[in-house]
């Protein structure tokens, strides 16, 4: 975005513009009231509230910005149609909004986009164009088509009307929880946190706005630290919804002005947060959506009222399965080990008895004499996966095995 536009929008009446966005959206949104989490509150010693935008129409907050942007188009722009680029939630938000406004729309998606997301976007009535291997290539193609054919480009984050739509979340939080102390928000390109921060800080500047990013996608954090928009050579994170190489110019400026801090979380923390949401709240969130909960470990302060924004829930079942397994491992709920046994009767029974005495439930067991480290050692390799009750339980199992002269190697 050109510098003069950034300056203009920085000086805008954010409260009024975001209030207008709320008026535009009031007939289109699902209500997403705050949920007080007994589990996360107890675990972190503060009052933790969830803002469940995973229950929003199209499964994420993105509909807010997309619909608000499209609502501001004039008749000529509506007639020419709109175009956008996305590999996920923004695509569905734009497609849904265009259908509601009866505006023709094109969504450019990279070739690697899962078929499920492509079909979901088409189901809302948009034409889908597949181009490029990554989002950046799809976005450039969308820009070229917009210039060539006169479409209005709906940027996923670096657009003032888009971020004003996202900012309506901040108004809702303040209305429902006026004495909120902190709001934790995931950051990708920055549209979500910029909008919420502009809304909240304008109305109640004492509320702390905390951004949360994965260690493998810290473009906004690095930009803030360097004092200018930075572009990463690559991003790598399980949270593909925030895997953005470069934040927007406007979103960077608003984040720099209004956001109090940006903290990082590990991939392990993210997957664990997804698991805990499913297990403790029966709530499905995508990996990017669970990032604020992962950040609680670093940010929670006793006695404070903290809102964690669950930004979306669009995740496929195969990914859920993989993340649940990783989360179980990180929480010490599953453990796999191998041990070499003498190839003679009774050894497998002895291991089984020790595991039973330790209260470990065997999930999978492989007893294979052809997998011994030394094929001619007259030993057999036993690999066991057990359900456990935490890391202390795992330590007890391993020490018990070693006390009975079994040399154990932990697999995971």
C-alpha cells in the first residue's frame, strides 16, 4: 500500500469506521459469545475466555472483513466483479459475501490447495482459478487479472475496510467483557490484530493487545523489531492460516502503533492447544485458530481476564487425526519404546506384566525377531506403544523396565 494511504488510514476515526462495519455485518454474522473456560482458567491461574470465531459463518472470522469491504463497493465496481487470492478462509469469506451481494467473483488459489477447500469455495458460487504453487504466486496472478479485466481486488488483510470488518470482534469483546485485561490474537498478515487493536485501543487503551505467532512464521514480529516491513525467505509452520512471508504496510503500521507485544509459540504448543480444545471443550479449531491458547503459557498472569481469539475451525479430518496424535505425545498421553529381548519363551509375558503393574494400557505391540539390531544375536526386537497418564507416568514405566534389566529405547 502506498505511504500516503497508510498515513491517511492511520489518522482515520477507527471507532466510527468500525462501528459502521458492525452495522453492515449485524444481519449476516452468527453470534459468537465469549465462553469462560474452566479448564484453561484453572491451568493458568487466571480467567480465560474463548472468542469462538470457528463458529462463524464460513468457519472463520474472514467473512467479517470480506463482507464489509464488498459492502463499500459502488455500482460500477459491483458490476465489474471482484477477485481475490487465498488458499483457505479468506476465499470462502469472499465467495460467501459475493453471493450474498449478487456480485460475480473469482478466487485464485494455488495448485496445492486441498480439494476440500476448492470445492467449498465453488459451492458459494465463485469461479476458482488454480495458479502457482504457493500463495504469493496466486496473489500476483490475481493482481494481474484485476489490472487486465478491471476487477476489484479484495486483499486478505492489507485493506482498511477489510480490517475494520475484523475489528468488529474487538467491539463485541468490549461490550460483553468491559473489564477485559488482555486479548490474545493470532497474526499472519496482520489484518485481524490490526482491526481489533484499532477498535479496542481507541475505546479502551488500557486493554493489552498481544499478538501470537509461530516460530516458523514470524514476519510481523521481525518487522516490528526491525521497524519496517520485512519479508521472510520462507515460512514453515503447521498453522498454515498464518504462514505469511510479509505483513501488509497498513497492518504493520497499525500493529506498530497499537499492539503491546508479540510472543512466539512452538509447533508442539500449537498442536497441544488443538488437542486440549477438542478434549476439554469439544471444540474443533484449525491450527492457526488455536495459537492464542498456545500463547497462554507465556502470557497468563494471575487474576487477569484474558480473551483468546479462536479465529477459525476449517480443518480436515486427516489433519485433525495427525495433530491429535502429536498432541497426545507432547502431553505424555502416548509413548512408544523398543527393547531387545532374549529369543526365548516368557519374555514377552514378563514385559506385559510389568506394563500392567505400571497401569500402562498397550495400544500396539510388535514382536519381530527379524528386526533385532544384530540378526545373529539370538534376540528379538519388541516395540510397544502404550497409553499413559503424563510425563511422570512415562518416567515410572521406563525406570521400572530398567530396574528389571530391560534396556529400553524410547521411540517417541
